[in-house]
């Protein structure tokens, strides 16, 4: 078995300083991976944040790691993420427990399960965009408010404005920023504030869950999970029964996994459209066609939103170019072999997805934004926008639905120009434009 090339850096700290430094650089963590790939090749080792770490890239490695090692690897969260999300989160379970949780949350997030949220999302997108006319807006902030209002309503029928929404938003922001923080749980640190905000969020959820258990009925995600339990309330063993702790851990998981990702994707998409006028024009044509075929005075319909072929390719191309989760991380639950290298139990194994998404053998002229790449099927494991295998994103239908609705109203009503030029990314786990993409908006 070959020895994995690479450097373990200094004793104890390893290469952690370089890792943290590159994380905050304009091109983010990719530059850490890229520099070492140039030196050592597609597979290299390092010692980062207290752990032996291996970085891999390529379609073969991704197939093995994402689909072929179920049970041999678990998701690898930072310590801060583990503490904030709680032990029964989907992201912290593996094997059978993971499969069961996926089955439970998969149904309400399926295309059919999402239909009941369509009107709410559509109205909210229109109202959000009503406020953009003739103004300068920070796209990332606006989109972040929109996606949080959507998911809060979908999960627990939270009203899009008012005191509860404000509290929810303030707590969520603190939780979100604690993920990439240093693991010091002392007052004043981002991690400490994140844990406290999580406790307040759980207290809010306790109130909502108890109202539901006392008979309040709502059409939302929480309801569908609680209803499953009620179906077999006759006393027999119920495989679908989740404790309150499991409900809370997993609701928070969906919020955390679904909010920044969708916000980033929608913001990058709006940025890429402005930078690629022919793509914007073709996209606008698709949406104008939908508009002209519609009876006057009516709004977008569920069947229209499910038939936007060019928009779907623009979304995929956005996820390829932006690669908002630049690496997928796993922890070896046992010793195993990959690409002729031995991985030891406990090691962190990471797939560099940015390189896979910019492989010139699969994507000619890889830095060009070109949705027609998705006209024909791609080679397996060359596009991993929503991942693959047992941990493939369960929220992808919701994300696509939100993006299609928002984009429809945006391109039918407005043109926009960036107020500054900056391509750097934020030092967060999810890659987002650092300057939040400020634009001037004008009606068409
Ligand atoms: C455009 C938006 C989104 C993108 C690009 C995205 C991307 C991904 C990717 C790549 C993974 C797999 C990561 C890995 O294998 O390590 C993933 C997992 C996950 N996503 Fe998404 N996601 C998005 C939206 C959402 C939404 C809206 C939700 C929830 C409502 C969500 C919930 C999750 C969860 C819970 C997991 C973990 C699944 C598991 O471990 O079994 N995501 N997502």
C-alpha cells in the first residue's frame, strides 16, 4: 500500500494555521487544497485542527467515498457544529438510524409534499421583489431574509413578519455564525453565543411542539412528523416516533443545512446572470413565454414552475461554477482503502468538489458560465451540486422550487447592475460573495 504524499506540518498544530489562513483568503479554502494538489497530486495528507486529514479529488474517488462506503464513513462535522446541532441530528447519525431519519424527512420534502407551500413562496417572492423597484439592494441579505421566511413557515408555520420572526432570525444568525468559529465555549465567543441562541431556539420550538401535541393543527413540516406518530397511537411500537429532542435537533438541522446553501445559490445565480447577458436573455425568454401563455391577471402556477427546462440548467451551472460546498467531508468509522491508499479509522477524508466541477476533460472551458453543458447527460460523478449517494441533499426540491419562483419574478420585472466589482468569498463553510452582491435595480 502506498504512503500518502503530503506534509503533516508542525508538531501538535500541524497545518492548522495555513488552513485557517486560506479559509479567510479571497478564494477561500480551495486555495489550501489547490496549492497542495500542485505539490503532491490528487491525493494528499495533512494534519488540520487536531486530526489526520486526507484530501481526494476526481470522479473515481467521489464514487467510492460518497456511495461505496456507506457504514464505513460518517459525516464529519466540526466540533462546533456537533455541539450546536445536538446528538440526534441527521448529520450525526449513520447506518440504519440515518436511513430511518431520511425516510421520515424525505416525504414532506418530495416534489408532491412541497406543493402545499407553493402559494406561500410565490406570494412572498412577489412581495420581496416589490420592495426592490428603483432601489440599491444587497442581494445576499434580501435573499437570506426570503429563504429564512420560507423555511420558517414551511417547518413550523412561522409568520413572515412580527416578533417571533425577528427572534427566530436573530437566533438563527448567531447559530449559523458559530459553525465556522473557534471551539472556545466562553462568554463573548461566537461559539458561546451560538450555543445560547440554540437554547433559545429550542425553547421556542418547545412551545410550538407542545401546542401541537395539545391538538393545534397546521399544514407544515412539524405537523407531518407529528401526524406520523399519531397514526399508530394505539399503543403498538411505532417506528416513526421521534422524541421531542429528535424533532428539535432535526428541525434545526434542516434550517442550518437549507438556509445558507439556498441563499448562496440564489445570490450566485443572480450574479452570474448579470455577468452573462446572453444567458440572461435566454432565461428571460423562457419566463416571458410562461407569462404570455397565462390568462391575464393570474400568477405563476404549480405546473408552470415544474416546467422550466432552461432555468433548471442555469441552476445546475450555478451550482457547478460556484460549488457552494467546496468539499464534502467524511470521518472513517473503520480502516479502509481508497485509490490504493490506506485510510485509518478516525481520519478525516475530504473530497475536493471544486476540482471535480472544473475538470477540463468533462467541462470544456470550465470557468465559462454555460448552462448548455447540461443539454446532454454528463458522465456519472462529474456534477455533484447536491451530492450523491445516501447523503445526497434531501432538500434539493425545495431549493429548486424557491429559486425557480424567485427568478421568474425577478427576470420578468427587473434589470440590475452591481455597485462594485469583487469576486472574493466569505470565510464561511458555504461559499458566498463576500460583499453580499450590492446592486442597483431598475424596472424593465
Ligand atoms: C441550493 C441549495 C442547496 C445545496 C447546493 C445543497 C447541497 C447539499 C449537498 C452537496 C449535500 C451533501 C453533502 C455531503 O455529501 O457531504 C447536502 C446535504 C444535506 N442537505 Fe442540502 N443543499 C441545498 C439545500 C438544502 C435545503 C433547502 C435543505 C433542507 C430543507 C437541505 C438539507 C440538507 C440536509 C439535511 C443534508 C444532509 C443529508 C444527510 O446527511 O443525509 N439542503 N446538501
